[in-house]
C-alpha cells in the first residue's frame, strides 16, 4: 500500500501514483472521466435493451391475450425469487464499493464473492426455468411444440395462435439479460482477483465502482423484466 | 473507518460515501416494493395492472439509480447522460407504439379496420372514386357503395373475384399485409372476406391468411406475417400452399 505508491512515485516522480494514467493530470480528473465513460456505456446499454422492450410493447399491444396466457405459463414465484436475489446482489455490490472506498480490502473481497454467488444463484434458477420450458416445448418461433396436456391444462384446451411469439420475446429478453449476468460474473471475478492482489485502496477504487455500476444496471433491467413478463394479468 | 479530510490534496478523489445503514434501508424498501408488485399482480385491475407494475418498477429503479449507483451524489452531468438515454427510449417506445396501434386489419380497398373500434384506420385509399372515372367493375362499384356505409357493411360479403383462390380465415392476431392498389380489387375482396370472418371468430383460432400470395403481389412484409403464423397453423386450410 504505502510502499507501493511511494516506490511508484519515485519512478513517476511528479506525475502521481502508479494507477494515475499519463493523460490525466490529477486523480479526480481520472475518476470523473472514468465515471462519465461508464455512464455513457450504461446509456448505450439502456438503448441496447430498448429494442427488445419496444418489440415487447408492440407485440403485447397487438396480442394482449397471447401475452396474458404466456405470462401465466411462467413461474412467477421463481421470477420473484430471482428478483430478490438480484436486489440482494445489488446491495452487496454497493457495499463492496463502500468497503473499497474506506480501504477495507478484506470486506471488499467478501462482498464481491457474495455478489458473484448471488449471480450464480440467479443463473441456476434460470436454468430450472429454461429446462422446464424446453421439456414441454414452450420454445420460440419454429421450435414451438407445446401442447395443452403437458401444461396442466385439459387436453382439449386451445392455446392462442401466436403464443410462440411471446416465448420468442421471453427467451430473447431473459436470454440477453442472462448473457449480461454471465459477463458481469466474469468482470467481477477479475476485479476480485485484482482486489486480492492489492490493486485497490481508499484513493483508487474506480474499477470496483464501475463494475458495481454495471451490475446495478443488470439489476435495473431485471426490475423491469420481472413485472413485464411474469406479472401480466 | 472514518473518512479522512484532505486540505492540501493534489486533486484527490472525494467521493461521497454512504453509510451502510442507508444501503440496507434502500434494500429493505426495494424488497417491500417487490412484495407489493407481486401481491398487486393477483388483483384483477384490468389495464391498470400494467400501469401499477410499471410505476412500482420505476420507483425501484429510481432507488437503485439514485442510491446504489450514487447518481444523487455524483457529478450532475452523469445524470444528464442517463436521463438522456431514457428520453430517447421514451421517444422510441412512444412513436413506435403510436404507429403500430393505429394499424388495423385489412379491409376494403386497402383501407384497414381498427379491430378495437371497428372504425377505419388512418390512411389508406379514398373511398370516393376519382372525379370523372368510369367504374365498370360491378364488384368495385358495389364495394364503393358499401364502403360509404362504414366498415360493418363491408364485412361478410362473399368474394366476387373470379378464378381466385378461396380466402382463408385470418386470425385477428395474424397480420395479413398486402399491397393494395386500385387494380387489386379482387385481392382486396378476398382479404376483406378473410378479415370479416376473422373478426367474427375467436382470436384464439389458429389460421393462416395468404390472399394474394398466389398473385405474386405479396410484398416482403407479408413474409414475416406468414412465417409467424406458420408454426401455429394447426388446422389451417391452405390451398395456396406455395411456400
């Protein structure tokens, strides 16, 4: 900690600690730039998902009964569980940043580990959801082969004609979101390794901050996905 | 550990550090709101269910953005960037929904009928023939006469086109999209009959509508519609199986 930055300062002399990149004059300038860059990326992520949300909006307004029945074929308890898991992981991510801000390296590691475990728990729940749907044939587009008997309905029940559209949208939205969860896990593991290596301290915790921002966005997307997909009346 | 105060710092970072209790409090609020939205979903409020769900989700999202993501304590410009993205999301969603909601089912002479109200959808060809035009097509003249009476009068009319394939009942949810110029009256009538039958049917019936595919007038927009209906066509009669 102290020795590392002192050694670095003798090398870089009048520039600053080793994590201060050469094109920045001061740490606060680097921090503000990093934050702004991250928020710009998050703005892009919002627009990235907006395509899927608009597709959802259009198809739901065109086929309201399809979306109602499709939503009832999802398990809202698992969806609610996943929501709580992600909200808790957001809490631990925020606490990880806080620990890094006050220089508590061990706590930062612990909070990051808990966040990663929650992320895996989310994926496990998704695995159960997806495997059930694959089993009964609730699949998007041409892969659709569901029949009412396997869905706990009377055998002569008629499913709406375009139900595969709902499941196409469901798999795309939760799938792309799940991909973001996987990417988030990878990034968090990398930041955990860096933290255990001693890269971060009270004066430099930016990567932890930015990683947590990404994770909060993943949580934000799910906050909207859950009611829109699982809680349709 | 207490936050250190610097007076002679050289551009040190002084980020706001929220207390742990704040984070835990926000988390509790988020869980309460989740339980609330879950509970409300069991109450049948019709269209209001969506509004309530979105409002609660937005409150949750605001808590996450303001406190977990520190936007409340950050540089103001970061908020501008984020809110800007929401603005463009709103424009994208608003304009697209406004447009797609005003597209109706295929009706008379290329005019579309809004299935929700039974009225003509905006746009489409005028009902009145062009001044001075001679309309010798009996079916066409009849169509104009019926069109003046509104969409209901044009429903359930038998197809008067000759040598055309019989129309297939179209699912109200399946969008039958075709170009309809004035010369395509027979196509219009067959699609009209399809729409007329579809509007009488339960929206849940699986079917496929391909009125003009055989005439080769199906534009590319027809393909997504028919591909969409393809896997769902359980009991569709389709004599025009040319795809």
